[in-house]
C-alpha cells in the first residue's frame, strides 16, 4: 500500500489561475402581503409617538448583500436564485427579489 502521493507528474497551477468574475447582488426579502407584520405595526405606532404623522403602512423586511464568484452572469443568477429561494427567504411567508450588478 502506498503511503504518499507522487507529485512529480502533477502540474503547478498556482501561477496559472484564471480570474473569476465577482458579481455583487442584493436580495430583498419581504413578508407576503397576506402575512401580518407585528414588528412593522409596532414601528408604525412608534413613529406616531415620535410625532411623525401620516404613516399609513409600514412593513419590515431585510436586505442581503452577496458577493459571488461565478464564471458568467447566467451561472451567478442561477446560484443566487437558488440561495434566495432555499436559504435567504422562507417561501411560505416571504417573497424575494434579486438585483445583480455587473461583474467586477
């Protein structure tokens, strides 16, 4: 049984790395309109107590910024959609939207 790996036939790839584009994205997650938002209602009420009148509706969501390395925009979008749909938003009560910037 061999105890090691022979590296003599391997290429050194440390100097031949191909740059991978970096895509900047923002995922906006918000509660679906049919879902109650107690935090939003509490914040709306607090705005009135601060003297800010006229706030008829206030809903709280979240914004997630992601920097993702991908070979092309199509791959980046597919990966970000998967991430948004399965990890960043709860599909039962939340909707999400995605904005992808140009590659750096």
